[in-house]
């Protein structure tokens, strides 16, 4: 199933994608917790995959807890 979100998003869509207002989103960008946009076609855009990675990091790495537990117990063999 294809994602309804475009790969590159302007500010309003990028903020909506992470369920924030545009000002809150820009504060997170300024703080470094979310990635900065890039100029594409003369307008600032955000990459959906970069936003996903940033949210994963904010939320604890993005790896499910059960996976982390297996890694702690069995090391690389659990991968």
C-alpha cells in the first residue's frame, strides 16, 4: 500500500505529518530535534524519510522494545 504522504513536503504538510503546528515544527527544527528543510525547486521541502528517522530517535530509537531486549540478551545473533 502506497503512503498518502509525499516523499518531499512543504512546511504545512511536514508539520501535519508529525502532528504539530507549523510554529511548533519550526521550533523543533531550530532545536535540532527535527531535520532542516532543503531548497528544492526554489521552495523549502522536508524529506519524509528524514522526518521518520528523527521521530524514531525522539521516541527511543524506533526499534521495538522486544527487539532491544533480544539484542541485550543474545547480541548480534538476535538481529
